[in-house]
């Protein structure tokens, strides 16, 4: 069993809904025209990373991307074989090989999802096109393939870069990670510890 402490940043209304009903994760559906986040579909948390607290990164996230200033601290427990650690070198090789094998299907899926989004959201800007990061789709495809092999993924981990407001400018991108993200797909692995 592996355990992680994570912090989720949100607003007051969402915090109250989570405290009342727990976290909610819709299974990803390729035909809906909605895009998953970078690590796939799930509830997202920040863990302590290289001396930076997960709570600090969660606060920074909501300050930059959302409205609100509420935090929820959780304990996440899962069997080790249900964790997809995208910083593990073997998993990176596996993901690269999967992409090489399914590149055409991946490209087709991305194009179909973009077309479906444009049809259903006329005139609305598609942020994923600006960012150009379709990793969440590839991760969802990989997890679907693993399911066919009777392997369930409950948690996806990745060291990432979170946009940082430096005062006079905003640092939007870097190859140097500044946080550890935890994407929880199975909400039964989450235990709420405290809220702020």
C-alpha cells in the first residue's frame, strides 16, 4: 500500500460540496468532446515536492487559475500496482512505446475531439489548442488499454511545472518541475483530513 498527502485548492462552494458529498470524478468518455486534464480524468492534488509544500502550490494554482482560496488536505491510499508514476523511467519508456504503436489512433482521436468541441462550442476558445498539450488523451488511451489487460490505474503521478507569478512577470513554462501533481481516478482512495 502506498500513501500520499495531497492538497486540493478550490472555492468555498466547491469546498462545501466536497466536504458534504466527497470528491466526484466522471469517467472519461472519448465521444463527449471534452478534454481531460494533463494527467487524465480525476481529482487533482499537489504533494510536497523539493521543499515546497503541497498547500503552497495548491494556493498558487487557485490564485492563478481559479477563484477562491480554500484548501482541502487529503490522505490518498492505493496499492502500488494501481499507481502510474510518469516520472519512473520504465513507465516513461512504456508510454513512449505505447505512443509509437498507437500514434495514428492518437492523432485521429485528438482531431475528432477538437472537431467535436468546435461543433458544440461555437466561437468558444479551446485552451488546449493554445497550450498544445494533449497528454491527457494519450494517458486516457493508455489506461483504457491497461484495463483490457486487467490492470486498473487509480492514481497518476507526475512532477510538473505550475505557472508562477514572479511579481513583475508570470513564468508560464519551464522544463524544470516545481511541483508534484497527483491525479486520483478512484475517489475511494481519498480520505479528507482537514480543510482550510
